[in-house]
C-alpha cells in the first residue's frame, strides 16, 4: 500500500459527509478506534465501541449524528448517517488512489486460443489459459495460472485472481471478483445407484447445464459453484460469497444475498434476494428461502422458510448421551 496521504477536505469532497474541523488536516491511513494514531482516520460503526471515542488518538473520526458531541470534543469529525457504509466507500476510494494501475496485455507464457474473443484493455497473466470461443469483455483481468474454458464469458472489468477455474460455457457478468482457488462450473454431485449385488456401484449423471452469474458478484477463495445437471445454477446480481462455500447443482441465489465462510447449499435449493447466511450453516436440497431470510451461523435448514425474518437452528454442544436424550 502506498504511503500517500489525503486531507479531510479531499475526502469529504469525494465522499460527502459534514466535516467539523479543518479541511487541511492530513491522514495517512485508516484504522480502528483502538489502533488509530495521530495520522489515522477512524470510524465508529457500533454503540458497543462508543466508549473508545474518548481515548481514540485518531486525527479524525467518522460518526453518526448521535455521537456528534463526544466526537467533536476530541477533535476533527466527519458526520454521516451510516459510518460503516462511509468506511466501506472510503476503502474503495483509498484503494483506487493508492494502488498501482492494473497492467494491460497478454503475458508471453499465457495460452490464448485464436478463436477466443478478447476485449480492450484486458490483462492475461503468466501461464493462464483461455480456450476457444471464450469471451473476455473490456478491462477483464485474468490472474496467473487461471483457466477460462471453451465458450465461457467474462463481463467487462471482471477480475480473476491467480489460479481460478471457469469451466466450459459458464458466464460471469460485469465487475465480478473471483478469488484464488475458486472453481466455477465443476460437475454437480449426481450419481444413480446400480442397486445390483452382482455389479454394485454408481452410474454418473452427466451435468449438462452451466453456471450463470450476474454483475457485481464476489466469490471467495476456494469456493465451488457446480454446474447444473440439466438447467443452470444461477447466482444473481450483487451476491457476495465468502471463502470455502459449496453451491451445488441447480441452486439459485437471489440478488444481493450474502453468505459467510463454509456455508453448504445442497442441490436445487432456491435462496431469495437480500438474504444472509451465517458461517458454517447448511441448507438442504430442494428447499426454498423467501426474500429477506437471515440464517444464523452453524444452523441446519431442513425445511423451506417462506416468511422473512431471523432463523436459528443451533443445538448447544454436549456429551453424546445427553445430546441423544435431548
């Protein structure tokens, strides 16, 4: 990260908010309330940390109007309705200003098929592979050793970190981010039992569908999204998936839903829009969750949930005999 600094006046001009204090005050970094020093810009996003305001050494703090008096008593303050949202936008702006620009071009070691369609301003990193019929929109970034399969489609400005796999025919919209180790479009888990004592085993069901992902989706490291068995697995616009999530075949996830690490979604489940799923939760197959359903961490969803709200299914850990009795 660059050692650049910005004045409070620059920040408020770009991001809004009401500045109380000198616009010439400079800040060199963003920090939490208890880690901030005299060169930092900090923020208060929860009443749980309000007591830290009086001892915080930050050059400036971002707070909501209810904390105006306490914040102003300690020094320069930016007032806004939602400090956490302001902080998120500040990190994006700070990143754009301080990180070096993305490179453009195709590394000599990359393998790009002559029938791939490559847009303007694209970067394809070392040892990456782009197969025949793949389409990369303008400004796409493909990290080192990533793979984009035949007829796959990456929308404008979508970014693949190193070692991402996008299988045949899968599509991502514009402005997506896919982190390292993610695999999109691997086969779903589909097998038919032979049910024969003479020839026991499983018969593979070929997965003939694909994966369709909307704009502005972020997919965490080592997350897997399986292709559909017949129809497609669908991830709608603005969905945010953490690391190590498993999305099985033919799942549909509605717009702006977010899931924390290690969530598992079984096949053909339908998750509504604006839902949240806590870390380690499991949603069984063929179930439906309505819009605005929120699942607590480590819950196991065994039935459809058709009304918005917060749902929890966490059984406290116990010795096995007591657990079985309960």
